[in-house]
C-alpha cells in the first residue's frame, strides 16, 4: 500500500502553498495551526498574507496581539492565533528563531500537541514520523481493517497502524504520510468515497468486503447558528473593525440576547481575546 501511495501522491496532490518548494518549517507550522477545523480554501489566502508579513517566528512575536487577531480574520477559533503568537515568541527566544525538528521539543512549545508536532517533523523536516488525523484514520480503517470508518480515536493504536505502513527511510515516509492524508481528504472521503479512482482500491480491505456500513458511534455534528461561537465571533468582529477601544453599546448592538452576549464577552476577556480598559471601554489585547 505504501508503495502505491508513494507513486500516486506527487502527481495527484493539490497544489497548496505550504507544500511548495522553499516553504520553511515555520510556514508548515503556521499552516497546521490554521488548518485545525478550518477548510483549506479559507486558509490559503490568510496563510499567504501571514507568511509575507511574518516570514519568521521573531517577526510574528514582535507584532502586537491585536494585530495578530485582526490578521486572523474569519478563520475561527481565534485562540489559535494567540497560541501561535505565544509559540512564535518561544521559538524566537528559546530556539534561535528556528522551529525545532524533534517531536518532543515541538510538543514542549505552547499550543502544540502531538498531532501538530508530528506534522511539522514530517512535512517541515521530512522526518519518518507517523501523522494521524481524521482523514488518515479513515483511510487506514477502510484499506487495512475493512471498516467503514475509524470510530473513536485510539491514539497509541492509530499511531502504530500508520507507523507500520511507513517506509523505513525518512524521505519516502514523509511522502507517504502526506499521501495518506491527501487520500482521505480528496478520495476516501467520509460520505462519498471515490473508490473508482482510488489508487489503493485493489488492496483495500473495505472494498473487498463489499464496503460494509459503519455501525459504531459517531461524533455529533455541531451547528453554528446561535451558538456561543457565533456570538463570540460577532463581538470580535466589532473589536477588530474598530480603530480603538469601543463603548459597551457597540458590543450590545452585535447580539440581541443579553445573557448570552454577556457570557460570551466574559469568556473573551478570560481567554485573553479582549480586554477592558479603566474607562470601561473594550478592545483587542495590546
């Protein structure tokens, strides 16, 4: 299976800017922060702007948090922007402005978990390192185990499954890691797998078993309209669009439900995404 993916990926991969020659490990790290729960199409233009503005960790670390939050725009989950800003500062001060290549050193940075650390090691440095996301888990569940979907995450087992598929050398393993992810994203999709064009269809255990339906537990799909996420986004839009601190009335106009609005504003203050000045006005953090 790995040999097939290794041959397929270079010709089939989407032309994404963070995959192009010359992209630094810092560029890969920024892309991984942005791609968390966010579609590629929304990330591409923002990533390109960020890399032009902040081509190194120290460049971003020197920027005010308010500038970083404004640049984050509509990517959602804006705490990621503050974590990335904090991570940039740690890389600049503790690692000589060079993103670490070691998984353990990456995991020690603020805001970086196991997946992001492994992705940077594999895609930023070409290391042999299993990288497991939802797409990869689905490909392995189907092609290797013959199941319709992967079900709940099993971290150690999932990593072992992918590790067993990787070639022994770093370069090939990194390509296969990227290829498995791409395969799950564009071919072996959750709802409409394109088995007819799948490069591993001849060795796929799920296809051989007649594509049985997945019957295990599924994660509920969370809506967006009316949620605290939407309200927080509306409040941040007001702060991002202002030239300076705003009166409470400007925030009150962003959402009708006073109780929900107050709860969300309090959460923005707690998360460090907003601050209240001594005169009672609100602004993005300095």
